[in-house]
């Protein structure tokens, strides 16, 4: 992801996460933190259809965001982005990758479980609309 992508990402963010959308300025700030952050976009022609970002502050890493346009779900894009983040934070020597996922999003939880994440905690009413967050963790195998 580049600064030039922020407007398109933010437009998609507002559609996908209407109650929890990050402010546009947060993406701008995050892209400036290159020592601890990595962000990517997936494009179809010139249209951004998915994006993700991770934070790595050793020994931990965090999935900051991952989103796929519903018209592009079921094509393996979310899996690709999650694997990309896992590989990147492993190469950065993180020992664990954490994330929060909405308790009412079983599809996302299933994706994470298929990639070795396990639920370790629940934060009551974490999201603005009162939905709980499920905290998930994946222990990482050190990169060679």
C-alpha cells in the first residue's frame, strides 16, 4: 500500500466496516511507520479489491486489518493476504501473531482457525455497536 492508495482503501473501509472504519488519517499515519508496519493492497485492473496490514513490535505481531471486497470473496485473496502477513512477521522474528475478530464473524474466524490461530480471550462490547471481539493467537515458527 502506498499513500496514493489511501483514498481508495478508505472508501472500501467505510463500506466493509461501517461502524468500525478507521479514520483516513490513521492509514496515512500507519504507512509512515515502516519500521514496525507492513501494508498491502490487491488490485483487479486499477481497482483496489482487498487490503491488509500488520504491526510487528517484537516479540509480538498483530494483524492490524484485513479486508476483501465481498464481490471478490471466495477466491483465496484473504488467505493469500493472511499468509503474506504470517510470512512477513515471521521473517521479522515475531514469536506470536495476534488479532481481534468480531464474535459475529464466523467466516473470518474460520479463516484464522484454518491457519493455526486459536481463540485465547474475549473482549466484551469491544466494537462500537456492542459486539464482542474474539482475541486469537498463532504461535510462529522461527524463520530459517
